C-alpha cells in the first residue's frame, strides 16, 4: 500500500553503495527525498539518477537529502554510482522489506518517491514518477511547501 501524505514516514536502516548503514532517523530535521527505482543501469532509472545529479546544486541549495532505493546489491549500486558520478546515496534493499513498507513493491518495483519534511512526515507522494520531469516537480513542490 502506498503511504499517504501527512503521515509519519516509517524508519528504516539500509546499506549504501559503500556498505555504510543509513537510517531515516539520521536525517531528522532535514528534507529528504526517498525515491524508489526498479534497477540500476536501466534507461529510466539512469535518466532519473542523472537528472538528480545534473540538478544536484539545486537539491543542495534547497536542503534536500536524496536517498535512492532499489533491490539491487551494494556492489551494483557502487558501480552505478561510480559510472554515472552520482553525488547522492543509493541504498540496497535486497530483501525488499523497505520497498514493501513504502508500497514500492507490487510483484515488481514501482517508480515512486516520497518527499519527507524535517519532522519526519510525508509532505508529498509521487505515486507514478516520470523520470524526465520528476526533478522539476520535486524542486517546485519543495518551494511551495516551505
């Protein structure tokens, strides 16, 4: 089930592309974009990741932490992040626990994102992400929500 706006974002702990554990509660007090994507190195996922990379300064200026999550391994994430020079964190959810918790697993990974406010509540849900326009949506919505 997809989570709804104005509810608490469930906490999680997952390893990043370097094997370091990240928990959502580590980012309390910050805006966080948690974006779920199907698979490293696929066209749509690469488009979305590179779009975030290409707009990284705007994300930083708006104070948005980015956490990308897929069921790919830590090793796959490391290669993906390195090859595309991604400046943000990719988290590995091989057992799909967090994907299921956030409604991003429906027999396959859905492309879905959540913008979480500094209090840990879901400020915006993006249930059907278009990788070509998603970054623009996030940055515009963050400005409206401030």
